[in-house]
């Protein structure tokens, strides 16, 4: 059977345009792929159009809007998820209009479908007491507990996205001065993030216990599952939530919904509350611009309250404490 023009464009978009021209990450390609999977299944099951017969011309504004409505009403997608799906289709049709100019009108009508506005949730971050309770939760008498203690500390110290931590290899870690890790972020942009002294000591022990100092380990995962392979996103989420539940049993706090991304937001908020500039936080977290980093300023209600009372503008800006002045990670957290 001869492939349809839609099949040709989707294949080229996913395998050539995104990877070779845009150089996006494999996870981004998978996200776009999932959108097309949902669209093809919708056309097959609801519109009764078999995927092998679906042509580009059939995907018009009416079909896309019906697909988005299906996602919301039938699949229970929230507005943010709907917008992500639509953004993927926008990217595809921007590509199509340059490849097939006779479809420009069709493409531009679809590109005119707006993203839905929605109220952005307040940044979820952990107060220092709750964070300290989670970091203290792993059982250091167990091998996996020691691994998890290092993993949680690195997750917080670097403010890494979950995929950035999963992708960390032994060779991305420098323990000699200046100690740092090299993270591969969105858009395949790399950034170097400095490590505090306490995290470096934890990583040294992790290297010794797992024999990671040998040259042949350079490309091996920094954190491995029981099969010796890289942790998955679900595995990371399980580890974080496991110790969040354990911490709730030990302390009054730690009642927040905790995910790996909560550690990233906690790092950003703690840095902001300690007086670190938004520009530095932006660079450490790998944000595209400072507007993204401003979520921490908007969420910091306590600083807003002080500003309204007239104390925020006159108070001295505190400096973030140095790990070298403390004996442990928990003491450092408590001193923030």
C-alpha cells in the first residue's frame, strides 16, 4: 500500500526534522509521538478513519478542535495537558507549511487555534524542616538506602530536572575542586552546577562503594536500579514518594505532595529566600530566561507580606550559608 502524505510528513517530522534539524531530546520526540498516537486513535475510533487511509487534508480545524474536545471530555485532560497536545500540533503544522506550501491556509487556520488560559498553580516547594525529614529518611544500613540518600541529596543540591538526574553518568561528575556536575537540559543545552561540600563527600562514598572511579565506568549511570541500568522516571518518582511517606510518619510536617520536581522547586525557592538573584537561579536551574524563574518571587508570600509592611525594602539581604560552615546537610538546611 502506498503511504499517505500524512504518514510521510509525520515520519519526516519525528525522525528528521526534530532530531537532525532541531536537535531535540529523545523525550521531546516521544512526547510528540504520543500526541500523534492519540490523534490517530481518535480518528480510528471516533471518526472511523483507519490510520493507513488518513490524509493530511483531512486534518482541518474542525477535526483538531473535535480532537481537543475529546481529550477534555472523554479522556479527562486538564487545560494544561490540552495545551501541550495543541502545542505539539502547532509545531507539526508550522513544519508542514514550509514543506507543502499548497497547504499553508489549512496550516495557518490550525495555528490560529489558541491555547486555553488557565490559573497557574502556586509553586509547590518543601519547607526546610520537611525537606530535612525526607533527606534523613533513607536507611543507611542498607545498600539501596545509601544510594537513595545520595540520590536525594544530589537531586536537591543541583536542582536538576528528573530526566537530567537519570541521564547523569559517572563522567559528568567532578569531585575535585571546583566540584560540579554537568547536566544536559532542555534543548540539549549543558550547564555546570557547583556542588556543596557535603554532597561531594556523599558522592565520594558512593563512588567507592560502587567502584565508580575506574575509567571504564565513565559512561555508566551514576545511579542504577537493581538490574544495573539507569533508573526510569517512574523509578525516580517511586523513590521520592517512598521517603516522603516515611518522613510523614516521623514528623508533623512533610504533608505536601512530593515529586522529584518538588526538590527542584524547593532548591529554587530556598535560594531566592536566601537572597540569591533571579539571574543566578536561572543559570543554576537552566531556565531559558528570568521570566520563568520569577515564579519563585511570585510564590514567596512571606517576602511580599514584609514588603507591604515596609520591612522588605530596608532589611539586609541575607547570604546563603556556606556548607563549609556546617558539619552536615541537615545542619545546613536548618540554617537557611
